[in-house]
């Protein structure tokens, strides 16, 4: 069976050509400014409110069909390498929540309503990573914290296969993978289900007309808020300055969250110094090589 439904990394294709250490030395540091995001309001509704479809307090985890149609990802064909192809074979099937390759390729998340029950120790702390890309950092985190359970979700088939392959090489038993849209999945999970939700280098959607696709938006963060436990952590990182300030503005606007690093003198949430526990990701490396600063943000559900 061919692996034809593949996602491309669609906005940078520059070859990696410099030494990371050199670039880190040359890279500007994140700036904590009082600027507000200029070009569009990050908490603006994605679509004109429609009373018949706008979520009501009683069903806040349900979004309008129009809203769900605006995806935070773009499916494109891309090459599936040898490791990724092997990772999609039966030897690695135990890493996937979906029962077979057809379901993986169809991004079928039907029936996935509980992530904790995927593990033999369901009460262990649970980290959910959205958009893990090729999976190298997720696998390293799972290896580094064997008493914590990790679930990663991606739509990129090569990334899913690669991640399963890497996890198999290490024999991890605290990592599961799902192929699908994280927003749709979270809407079918119980409330207060997840301890930590991480979103590393999400697609920046740089054009103004694409801002509505940015994962960090007031509407989507309501979905995140519901699935996080009280005291749970939302950790994001980006190498795009505009998106970094946008994230802070969105998160500061949500009363359900507090910035773990506190606020500056102007009442704006602070960035988090780059934490040692977050391994370098492919897109972070690319951002550094292209001279961009890295911004981490961390908010706690209150
Ligand atoms: C720019 S890549 C970053 C990958 C990786 N975290 C890294 O830093 O190298 C963003 C990834 O998020 C995935 N993604 C975007 N929206 C998603 C969603 N709603 N559900 C699952 N994955 C998503 C995309 O497929 C893409 O692989």
C-alpha cells in the first residue's frame, strides 16, 4: 500500500547549512516589549458570530461547523523516508492509537475519547503534544521522563512514521501517537484530562489573511482550557516574533490562564527563558539558522 497522503512543511525549504552553535551565538534574543500585535486582533472572531452555531456556555467544547472547517494545518504530499515508512509498518503499530494504516491515513479519530486509558498507568501525569513534526523532540522528552505518559498528535504521515520508528528504537512504553486534527480530538476528550499541553513551533501563518489559521486563538484556546486540568500547563514556543506577541496577547486575554513568568510593568505576560527540558526541534533549528530569536511562553490554568 502506498503512503500517498503526506503533509509537506510548506513554508521553509532552505537547506540546513550552518552550524547551530554559531547561529545561536549570532541570534538575536527575544525582546519583551509592550507592543501589541499590530495587524489584526488575535482574539477577533474567526467568522462573524452566528447565533445558531456560536458555542454556548453549556456546550463550550463544541464549535461551529464553519469554525471547524478552518484548519490550522495544510495537507501536502511529501517524501516518506525509509525510517518513516518502516515506522508505519506493523512492527510499530503499538505506538499508534488507531488500529491500522487506513485509519492513520484517513486521520480517523472516531472512538478516541480517553488518552489516559491508553497506558497501563493511567494516573501518571499526561503530556499532550500537538504538531510534533518528525517527532525527535517528543521522543527525547518521553525518554527523559519515563514516569510520565506522552501522547502526540500530527497530520503529517511521514512525521507519524518517523516518530514511531524512533520510539521503537528506544523501546518506549510511555508514548502513543494519533493521526488527526488536535482540535477535533480535544473536543471529544473529557474535561480536565491533560496535565501539560505543548505546542512547539506551530505553523506561523504569516499572511494576514491566514491569521485565522493560527493555532493560538481565543476560540481554540477555549478548547485547550477545557481539557487541561486545573493547574495544568500550556507551553508553546515559536521563532516568529509577531506570533510570539500574538500568543501572549491571546493568552493574557483569557482569565482562565495565568502567565507562569508573571507580567511586566505594563501588565503584559512575560516570555519564559528557554527551558532545558525542551529539546531542540527541527523547526527551532531552522529558525535559529535563519537568524530568528526563539520565544517560549508558559501559562497555567487557574
Ligand atoms: C511547523 S511544524 C513544527 C513541527 C515540530 N513541532 C517542530 O518544531 O519541528 C507544525 C506541525 O503542526 C502540525 N499541525 C498543525 N495543526 C495541527 C492540528 N490541528 N493537529 C495536529 N497537528 C497539527 C503540522 O502538520 C506540522 O507538522
